[in-house]
C-alpha cells in the first residue's frame, strides 16, 4: 500500500510554509480546497488500511516519498490520484496494481479503480477474481541505443529545459522512408494509449483505446514557414517500430510521466521511443472506460 502525502500535509505539517499558513488563516481562494482534500485523503488511507486488514491481507505501508515497492508482494494498492499511481508504476514490473482515488472532489483518478467510500467492496472483488483488469502498454526510451527507462505509463516530453527556448532537432519515422526531417517547435509529446487523453490530447492528439499497443507523437507549436516543406507533426508508432529524435540543441531533456523524472540529452544524441516489453496489469478499469478511449 503506497500513499501520497497531501498538499496540506507537505506545506503545513511537514514544512510549516508561512505563506500557505497565512493564506489558510484568511481563507484565501487559492488554498480553499487544501483542508478538505487532506481530510478526505487521510480518511481514505485509514479506510484502505482497515479494509485490507479486515479482508485478511497482510499490509506493508509505504509513502510516495520513498516509492519503495517490496519485491514479494501480490498486489500494489496506491492511495492518492493518477499522479500517485503513475509514480508508483515505475517501480512495478509484473505485480498487479490498483489505484484508490482518495479525494475524488479534488483529484483526477481516471486510472484509479475505486475511490473513498467503496474501497473494501472493490478489494474483495479483486481477491475473489471478479474485478476487471487490463494490461496497459508502457513505453521504453533509449538514448544512443541505451535504454534509460522502460516503464513509462503515460507520456514523455522531449524539449529544451527552458520552455521559452525553441527546440531544434531532426525526427525519423517509418513514414519518412529512412530520411531525417529537420524541425523547430516547443518540443514533442510521445504517449502511450493510457496517456492519450492527458497532455498530448491538449496538444492536438487523439484519444486511443486503452488496450492499444501503439504509441502516439505530437509536435508542440511547430514553427513552419509558408514556403517550407510539410512537417510531420503527429503520427503513431506501431509495435516493433521506433520513433527517433536527433538533438540539435546544446542541452535538452526528456521528462517522463510528469516533472519529477527527467534525463539530459546532449547535442548529437539520438533519442528513441518504442513499445516496452513490460506492460502494467491494472485492476479496476471498466470496459466502459476502455471503450471511451476508442
């Protein structure tokens, strides 16, 4: 069982941030949800722990800060939202995972199988083998042929470390028939099916069926000249294919499933994105949710 720490817990209990405490004291609108979300989260942590113990499950509690997942567990339960589930998934190879949305009024939990108030019933269905589950494709990232990450569940962003700078690079894709295409933009999103309704959709991408094993890429804010050639700004990567980016910048980075994990890319290095050989087994995704991605 891996739990996040709420924003209130981190800002107030752990760090005692004066600015946040001041805003809370005067009921400022920017922090109006912190106490409610914290109360809901703490209640859900207790509900989940009690439900597991009542069902006769031996529980090992961890916090998202450490992201430790013991190797000998039969099920990983995350308590938080999609962000918590994403963070924990990087440390899960083939152990099934289920997410509990601890504050559904304040947190996105599309990938979470259940939420506060319904935890015990859902966990019981899992133990009885009746809960729906899906095998989600993950993405692998290579830099100069060396795999640097193989468990990307949502998406990756290749870009200049400073967002106001132009990203300069060359792309390679099967549709280019072996040639490289030079581009300038704000960077490139590459996503799995699970991440296709997140940032890449906001950038113009298409929602994909959750069970799809394809990847999708979208160029952010491409820079084009009226007389210039047509740019390859979006497309898909099938199993067995790789989408390549050759870096032309002095410095670049790849951000993985959010801002916490990133890798530096030097000038001249080639980054490749491909289907990973380590899918994630996730409990609780309904057929309705799966169909909604088609």
